[in-house]
C-alpha cells in the first residue's frame, strides 16, 4: 500500500521537500561519535532512551504527511512554491507569526512539553540571524585568510535547512568550570585554530547541546563567561554533527524507554538527551560561517535568539495548559472538585497558564519588523513571560502534586492490576469517582511523568536554566525594557518638571 508520504509526493503539483520518519532515522546513521554511560555507540539508535526519543521525532516527520497535522507542520514556501516544514518558515507578517506558532504548539503537545529542543527550535535561531541580515551583511571577518559572506551564508543556510527538512541542535553555552578564572573558561573555549583553503578549523567544547545526538547539525556560538571574547572565539557557525573531530558525551538518561505506556505514558516516549560536545580540530566550511572574529556580532545573542525564546515561552504555555487539564481530571476522578480550597489550588494553576498565554499573545501583538524585515515578537514581553514561567514552575508542579494526594505515590503498575492474586484488591479498593482504579492510576502515572519522575526532574532543571536562569533574565529586563515614558509620567505627577 502506498504511504501517505508517497501519495502526497505523487499527487502534488508542487515539489514536496519533506522527509519521512524513516528518511529522518536513516539520516542519523552517519558515523556520528557518541558515548552513553561510557560506552561508544555504533549507531545513535543503539541506546534505548535515545532511540525512543528518535522514534518520537520520526513520528513528527511522518505527521507532516497527514491531513490532521499538515497545516500545523508544513506550509507553501512563497519563494519556491514547494511544500516545506514550518520549522523553517520566516515570519514576515503578524499572520505568519501566528502560523509559525502552530508548529511550536504541535511539537509541544507531541512531546508533552518535555522536549525543549524539538526539530522546530534550532531553525528559529537561523531565522533570528536573518532578522538582522543588514547588520551581518555589513560585518567583515576579522580572521585573516577566511572571508565568508555572512549575509549570503545565512540566506543559503535557511534555504538548505528548509529544502532538506533539516533538524539541528544549538549550543551556545560553554562547559561549566571555574567561573572565577578566565583561564578555566578559556581552556574549553571553542575557537579558531587554523585557517585553510575553503574554511577554518575549530577546537574546544560546547555544553548541554540538547538533542545534538538526535539531530543532523549543530548550530553554535560562544556566549558569556569571559569578559572579552577573543577574536578567534567570536563565531556563529553550523556543521553536521558527524563532522570529523566531533565527539559527543551524553549525560545519564532519565526516561523509561520500553516501559508499558500505561505505567509511563510520557517517560516511555524516551527523551531529548543532552551532550557535552568536543570539537577536536573540526573543519567548518566558509559557507557555514555566519560571523567570524567580530566581537560586536556576539552582542546579538538577545535579538538573534528572540524567536527561540518565543518558542520556549509558547511551549511552556502549552505545558501549563496540560497541567490545568491534568489538574481538573484529578479533581474529577478524586471527587474533590466541590472543595473550595481544592478549587483554589487549581485556580493557581489556571492563573499560571492564562498568564503565560497572555505573555505569548502580548509578545506577538507588540511584534515589529526587524531591520531584516522579519516580524519579531516583543522581547520585553518575552523576557518577562519567561521569567514568570520559570519562577512559578516549581510551585505549580508542587500544587499539581498536592492535588493528587497519595495517588501520585501509590501507583502499582499494569502488571499488578493484571495479576490474578492481587489485581482484584487494587480494582476493588481504589476506584475513583465514576472511573475504575486502573483509569485513576493511568492519570496519576501521567502526572508522575510530568512532575515527579526522573524525566520530570531533568525537565524541571532544564526549564530553570536552558535559556538563561532567572537572575540573568532580570538583568535583561533592566537593560531591555524602556522606562522613559513611565519616568516622565512620574515627573509630571510629582511636579518635577
Ligand atoms: C538540561 C539542560 C539543557 C540545556 N540545553 C541547552 C542547549 O540546548 N543549548 C545551550 O546553549 N544551552 C543549554 N543549556 C545551558 C544553559 O544555557 C545554561 O545552563 C545557562 O546558561 C546557565 O549557565 P551555566 O549552567 O553554565 O551556569 P554557571 O555559569 O555555572 O552559573 C551557575 C549559576 O550561577 C548564577 N549565575 C552565574 N553567572 C551569573 C550572572 N552573570 N548573572 C546572574 N547569575 C549568574 C546562575 O544562577 C547560574 O545558574 C541547558 C542546560 C540544562 C541544565
């Protein structure tokens, strides 16, 4: 029988530049060097947790060919007329921005918000570079012997990613070492080692490259950590993750691949793993370099990452709505919804979700075209929303746990329910309001995976720091939100003029 992908490809009168899940999986079997738990993998799919995560991502590729998800995940590229992934859509208007949000909401729901770097995240950084194209066009390489055309490279990279339905990871931060010593940071700093025909060679390390081992490319730069980034470390670039000299060391995995989906509805889906990425004399071709040697381009982290940060906030809003849904279901199955104090606890989760949505909509409503004519969400709203989202996250998790009472801990598993000797006790003693004991436990298992298990622990830590911890976000608010108008109002009211 012809697959949906094959059908779409044969009937469409336009080119369809989308990969199937199988094609995506095949693209990962490329000799990439990855270690998990000290063991080198022959293929990235040899590790169960990475493999389950890859299956989940592959299903997102297949969804592109379904009627249900085609609109959320694909669009017709105005430049080429081809059907391509929305991940690479460049929003030029407010409507484009709303449309681009569809794939963020889609990938957030698909992973229950547990993948902070789904396939549509890293392209948002490439789009961020495009948003400042005139700036990057005006910049020149300060590394002798290598003179990339940054603007042309940015445009070509977007076309390359779009036409190949590419997935990428992004690593902007450096490894954690002695922060008090510039030497500590410099030892691991990714930098240009030599220039040769057609490109440069870089060595150093990038850290916490979430999803790197499960993607096609890595998009990188150096952020913060040292007061003045030396010219040879001022770089924005991208290389395939299987490039010679790249070695990935994965952290301990935390999901439950292979578990019965009843027991672990979310954690059985695997995870996006995080990797320390060693660059040992890696060749970066001239055409994949978007800045080289110019420290002023490094200050564009905030503006360039605006679209990625909009993604982060939108995903958290979607996840907050899942917390509301889960909370209401808990009240329903426990029969606690008539208790005012319980209603108040759910009210707090609703407030969180509504507030995050409001920040997303406000950032879009206040969006403005950048110098490169890309419609960019308002950074002040995004940063305030992100700060609110991470400050309240632990309390919201705790409140949802609180609503569940003993049910969140006293979970027994499908095998116990199916055991003829003890299953009837569980079924008879633990039913909820209008639902069986098993249905009640299934809901608790979902809440466990979202709030309490090892996967939820990693995700909570991720939310706290993945796109800058709270103290840095407060600093950004101080530096980026204009107060002149407010000050003028105070002066007027106080009679200071
Ligand atoms: C699970 C996970 C996934 C991640 N994924 C990615 C990814 O995909 N790509 C990527 O680029 N990065 C990723 N990150 C890294 C993230 O960007 C960093 O953790 C974050 O920038 C904080 O840097 P650090 O961890 O090196 O903190 P450190 O520099 O070691 O500092 C520790 C703490 O001190 C405080 N602090 C330090 N310096 C300052 C300062 N100047 N101002 C205010 N407070 C400060 C903060 O509270 C900070 O958390 C991920 C992190 C985690 C935990």
